[in-house]
């Protein structure tokens, strides 16, 4: 059981590809996605690649990389299959799409709301909001209808209910 907790940290430091082998799992796939996306954002860190560009552009970038490197079939296919997925981190998704500038604006808005109502008695709202903020570290909620629905309808209704 203790090896399972150490796994994400060992994947970050290892040099061999950790996709396309018997050790591939959800954790290794996410870490691969995050590392690959961060490497690609280094090319356009200020303004990113544009809204919704991760859906098509990221796959093309990974495909080009797999062609340039001499990878075995299983590793290549696993990389291409994982590149079709979202980045499994809302913050990283924003950074890839919008760069530092756009992500900073969004983060300012996310931080401003709890600061604006910190003196209110809306403890449940703030707890729910903080849970949403934490979940976005490992999930791309704003790419799903449920995340948009929660953000635009449920969260304001919950705030108003306790006004």
C-alpha cells in the first residue's frame, strides 16, 4: 500500500517512458499528460495556444513527437490514445489554452469571490466553493456540462439560498 502513495513521485523522476507497459495506470497517464503539456506550454507561455486548442493541437504535437522518436508500438499507441483526452487539470488546461496572462485573470476571479464574501455567514457556500477549487487540480470540470452547470447555476443558487 505504501508503494501506491510513492508512485506519483517516482513517475516524475524516472527517465523511461511509463506508458505502454504493464505499469501504466491512471496516475501514470495523468503525470504523462501534465509533463507533456507543461513542456509544450514552454513554447507559448504568455498567451498560450488559444481557447479549446488542446483538443486538436495537443494531439498533433504528441503525434509529431512520437514520429520523431523511435518508440515501440505500445508506447506510441498509448501516447496517442492519452493525447486525445483532456489534461485532467483545469488549471493546466487554462495555462495551455490561455497562457500565463489568461490564467492569471481567471485565477484572480476565482480568488476574488471568496475574499469578497469572507465576512459573511455563508460557511457552506465557501466550503463548497473551496471543494470545487481543489477538485479542479486533478479534474477538468469546465470542459464538462456538469462542471459548467455547477459553476453557473448551482453555485449561485446555493449562495442566494443562504443570503
